[in-house]
C-alpha cells in the first residue's frame, strides 16, 4: 500500500460530469451495481436497492450531522476544522497572511440577524488559525453563532462548478440537501456530508426495513482532510487526516454475531469506521480518532458490500474504493460511468459494490 504511486490514482475526467445539485427525489439518483465475483454491471436507480439488499443484511449508516462550518466575512472566508480544548476552533482562512492575532472579523451570515457575530483571531496554528467565535447582539454560545451565521460547507469543486456555470446558490436549499434524512442533530460535527447517505429517503428506508434489512449506525465526523488531494509521490507518504468516530454497542454486537449478517456500508466514512474497530473493543461501544488509510492490499474485516459515490482523482477515497473492488477495475467502471452519463462527486450518482 505505501508504495502505490500516486499517479495510479489518476483517471481521465470530464468536468461536465460534476453534479452541482442532487437528484430529486433523492432516490432517483442513478445506481451502478457491480458484482465483484462475476464482474457483471447493472444500471438502475437508488430506489431499486431492495433488489440487491434484503432480509438478513445489515445496512450501516453514518449519523453524523453537517456543521455550518463555512464562515464568511466582508473580505474573506474560511472553514472550521475542529474545536480545541480551550473553547476555540482551528480554522482555514483564505488570505490568512494579511491578518494578525487580535483581529476581529465580523461574520456575514446567509440571513439578516446575528448582528455583531465575529471571529476573533487568537494565533496562527500551523497552516490554520486558532479563532474564538464571539456572539453579537443575539447572544448564545459558539454553537449558536455557527448555526445562525455559518454557511453550508459545500465542497470546493461544487462551488467552482456552480460559479463556472453561473448557477446561483441558496443556503437554505443547500442546508436541506446536504444532510442525510437520518442525521442526528445531536451529533453535529462533520465539515462535509457523508454523501452516499444523501441518496436515501424515508420511504426507501421503510421499504428496506419491511424486507427484513436491519439498520445499524456509526458516527464519524467527516473532516476537511477528506478533500485533501494526494500530492506526494506515493500514497504511503500522504499525511492521512484523523477523524473522531464512535461505534455504538449495538453495531459492535452485530459485528460479533455468528454467523454475521452481510454488512452493507453506506459510504466510505462507514467503511473507515468499521475497519478501524479493534478486535478487542469492549461491549460498551468503541470511540476515538481514526487515521486509517485504506487502499489496495487492505484485508477488509467487517465490510461485505459498499454503497458509494464517484470520487475525485488522487483522493484517499478513490484509493479506499479501489482497495475494495480493485483499482484498475474501478477506473474501468469510472470510464463506463462517464460514457453512460453518470453524475460524479458529492451530489452525484451512486455505485453499489457487492
């Protein structure tokens, strides 16, 4: 794995395939179904999942909720990364070198209100800033300020594609679309959505349940590192990001059943969480930080099938899926998807690999 040349994570891509809006309804998104054993490929829609996921299977989802992590000021904008022990936040800030510790930057939210909400720059922290989030006239703690003055942290490639196509954005619309129907508001901490889960509707989940599919969950808060391209010569040299996660007792118990149900992971975040669980994890659930790097050569212990979107070149997400289905095979499937008009990336279509 460590010696995998980064250029092997490249593939030809037509940027017109980037989806800037999700399918409506969500489960109308297209679905490429790949049988690893036979190599067969079928084309369907996400609402057809009950044809391939049925009684006795366990569908595992990520219940993390999206933080309004993109903050704007009159002169710049940035992305919250993670809270610090002293109540501050680490934040990436555009044009960071023009600012100094002690600067107070007023926040510009998506709506009127939040007057006086601001960022107070505390100190540089590597390539980021350590900031304090200060409430204005409406008061409240940092979470309240983020909720009213923050913007939905859509991936940069969606924002660029919208700009290039002169497409207007609406944050209320983005907030509703860039969140799974099963997200837990008490688990708000992701700076990017676990996007494979965006395809599910309440109706589809109900149909799966009626067919005997059990649903289990994890919480993994997606970090900004998920967007970081692999720019080292080899994958092993890439500084893999770390993300907080928790696997609850019920999910751990399911993994230990004998025989174990077929585990269908909804998204790469669920794969990362399940493959990070140590063999000696206690019955009370397991939590911590994971910096697991999954790539070709990984021996999957807890995942039997995967629902995932179509990912960026030179990304650790592409390496993960390539580890599951084979990297060269994955690139063949991506070429087929582009010929067939599938939509790529966060708001795009899906692939079930079983």
